[in-house]
C-alpha cells in the first residue's frame, strides 16, 4: 500500500501475526468441542483461529467496555442522574456466506466467560424482515436482505428500548426452514450487559436530510462494530458451497421453503446457486453492504481458506 495513503487512513492495519500477539495473557475459555458446535456448516474455525483472532478481539472489547462504563459514570455525575447501566451493543456486519453467524456466536461465548461473567445476548436482523406475504405483495422477494425488506421502525424501536435499559424487550423470531418470520413468537432481551446484533446491513445509512432533522440509523445504537470482509469471488464460492451443503441437509425437510432444490444434481445446484448469488446477493453486496465497510470499528479480512489474514482497527 502507498505509505501516503496508509498514513491518512482512519485504520491501523495489522497482519494476522501482529494481531495474534495482542492476545497477551487472555485465557482460552472454550473447549475444542464447544468451538466445533459454534462453527457454521461451511466455516473453517478451529482453536487456532479462536486463539489468534477472537481472543485478541475479546481482550480489546473488555478494555472498550470498561472504558465505556467509566465514561457512563462520569456522565451520570455531570448530569446528576442515577440511571441503570445500559447494554454495550456490538454490531456484526458483512456479506451473506462470509461467516457472520459464526463470529457472533464465538464472540458471545467468549465474552460471557469474562471473569465478571456478563450476560451476553445475541440477536440477528432476520427476525425484523418483513413477512413473506408482505414481501410478495410489494414485489420485494428478490430484494430479501436489502434495506427495504426490513421493518426498519420495529428494528430501531427494539434497539432504542434496549439502549434505554427497558426490560424486557422482545425481538421477533425468524425460521430459516420456512424462510419467514414466525407469527406470535418472540425472544426476550432482559437488560443484558452486552448485546451482539448481527446482520448484513446493520451499518447501513441513508442520505442525510436537507433540513438537518435527526434520522436514526441502526448503527447509531452501536458501541462497537465489526465488518467481516472477503473478496467477491471468494464469497461466491462460499455461497455455492453452502447451497450444495444445504441441498443435502436443511433443504431435505419437506416443510423447507427451498425443498424444491433438494433434488437438483450437482450441475443444476451450482447453476442455481450461482444465479441466486449474481441476481440477488452480489447486487446487495455491491449496492448496500460493501459501501458500509468503512463505517466499522474493526474489519476482519478473510482469505479463501476462511481464515482471517488481516485486521484493520479504527484509530481513536
């Protein structure tokens, strides 16, 4: 990289080895079996990846959370208030098939085993997608996962309530089998110490209003954000591989929305998955997801082997 460009970048870029050294004495609190259970089907995650990538991140977050709590106390003294401690919210963003779910689950497991044993909840944006009936009526099924396919007001209201310390707060539940929001089913978030909020477009913004009035974005409620990055051709390969794996697992359920794909042969499955990627997910990546990468506090860049090769941390 041009040193002049690097000098004015808002990020400090570290190699895998440089980042791994920052773990210092952070203890490994997960067993190999637990790491295996946390890993999504197509991801490559082992103890080495947790030790070299996620333990340094856990250490960094512990420092950030402690600093934020101190700042909260200072603000209380300044305002003369005695409000309850509010959750620290971590956003996890990135393309479909990049491994967001695995990262979110690993972080949740590691953070929950800090010495003070904080309560750590995990919520995905899938539950805030508009119901399939609404998407079909509005002609948005080919835009599922795009910003316009979410119930943004419900999403913002949920985060505002969590950040205000209200209890409990309900989040809708999404089924990847039926490919739809489950009616009248909820998970309750009851004032956790840390909330991890994961989704493709959680760092999305819009054009600022000309009248200067405030428009909240999802990321306005984040204390820290992580973007998981990989090259387009790598992401396409991972998406196709995941589709092929689902063909023999989740798609075989007769109740599955994508059950019709379970009988495809390899060539047909690859053609179908590639078409879905190029028609929907690649467009969403280029138009909505990738442009938000530079808004993240931390960028984890993955190589074709699923392992993080480079870490970019936003300078303070």
